[in-house]
């Protein structure tokens, strides 16, 4: 079997010649140490690099895009992953000026500005100042909701949305598997005003989610038309103790819409993959049965969302994960051996799993820990 066939077997809950493996994300520092050269992969460091490239002009930005593309492919090939991440973090804004080597200044048309700073130790690109204040009156979120609804009226899906998928499949001659997006569904999790809305204006939250759902339903036929089989959606909505908002809101507002997206995906022969780390056992029946999803990406075993537990209780779900980034970053070689072998053993026995680090391999991770994981994955898969 080739890598593509192994990954599809996992989504079909069928056995393959070996367990398909992957890595959810990796810091540039780790990948660079492994490859012996600077690698354009990772999170905040890629946003910093892209801002710098945009500031330096179109040619510099083209070089950034091409190097990022090639390094993503080189990384997947060198690690012999069956499941390829086609790209890493991006940042769409061009800075107006550079304040120092790590600090960029950006402006909006309305006269406000924001400042981003890069912290190399953690590869973090963070906002240090923003003169545009978030709204404080939850009722004013209606303007944002109306914008989403109006956008849908003129929205037409375009094949360029899936250029990374097509490029990746072409580059690997359809021998390795990847995925595409277009079915995301999540309550915004970076602004406190949305948490207030969940409590006092759930009608606005519902309209916002409905706008996202309508867009996803429009996207699905095009996703299928480009030959893709795996559609990534969902969105971060949980921490290691449970959902970041109430279980009732998840059941009432999210699950019925996830179900509609799932049904449409299945109509077009697509697997609907829900993405979020965190603890989901309190709503497991809703997520794994009533939503109709086919797989859970970023399943985080450090929160109890391990392959064996999910596959045993919910044999309809493919699990993508199995190894926690925190284990690689903080724990001993003995702990890493135990976690990798536990994940691979469950995947071999139960099928329906793609095994690897479920989230970002952080820049503080000891390189020997990462290499041990890779050695064990290839040895026991």
C-alpha cells in the first residue's frame, strides 16, 4: 500500500499494511535541527517571516511563499509521513514600518494601528498594542453578524481555495494523502465579547454559526469536484477540563449544524473531520454520534482523548492524534516510549487511526525526544 491508501483505509476504518503516521505541526527550530538547515515551517515564526517578506517587497514575499511550500513538502518526505500538512501559519498583513528587528507596526484604513512583536524562544508572534478597541456592548456584535450574512449573499466558492490541496497531491503524485478546508464551524474564541454573547445573546451566536454553516454547505460541492475526500472543519472550543463555553450551547447551536455539514459531506463522498484539542467526554455522544462527523483531529491524549478510548466507545470515528505535544516537551524518554507504543498498539488493534503528535511540537522540545518519537513510530507502525 502507499501512504494515500493507508490514510484512506484509516478513514474507512479498515486495516492497512502499517499504521499511517503524521505530525500535526512542528516548530521551525525542531525541523531545522533535524534537517540541518533553516526550515520555513512552524507557527508564529512563519507569521513573523511573512510580515518581514511583505515589507521587503513582492519578490521577497514570493520567495517566502515558495520556500515555505517546498519546506513543508521536504519535511513530510524526510520524515516519511503518510499524511501531509501542506502549509503552516500565515499572516496576511503588510507592516507600514519596522520598529526594530522583532517589532512591526501596522495600520488600518480607519486610522487605528496595531503592533506585533516576535519572541524567538517560543516562536511566538504576539500583539503588543492595538488602538482599535474591541466592542464592549454585546448587542453591537449584530453588525458583525450582519456582515457575515451579507457576505454569504455574494459568496461564490472558487477552486483557488483548494490550490494547496491540488499542489500537494500533484507534488507527491497522489502517493501521499492530505486534506483541504472549507467547512469550519466555531464560535470565535479570541475575543471575550463572544463569551458574553453566548450567555446573554445566544441568538447572535446562532446567526453567526448559521452564516458559517451556509458557507460550508456552498463549499462542499467544490471540495468534492477537485477530487478531495477529506474536509477539515470544526475549530478550537475546548481546554483540558472541557468546553470553553457551556455543554448546552454546544449541543443546541453546534451539533445540529455540524450534522447538516456532515450530511452534505456524505452526499458528496467526503469525510467530515472535526478539529479541536481538549476534553470532550462530557459531550462525547453529541460530538461523535449526533453530529455525524467521521473523524476527530487533534485528539489530545493528555486530556483523556486517546485512540483506544475513542475507538472502543465510538467505532464510527477515525482518530487523528495519539501523542501529546506536552509529553514530548516535558516528560521522560520512558514516558514517550509508553505513549507512542500505546497509541500505535491501539491503532493496530482497532484500525481507524492516524498516529502522531496531535499538536505543535514546540520549540522548547528536546530534539532527542522528537527523534525518539519518530524512531518508535517507524519501528512499531
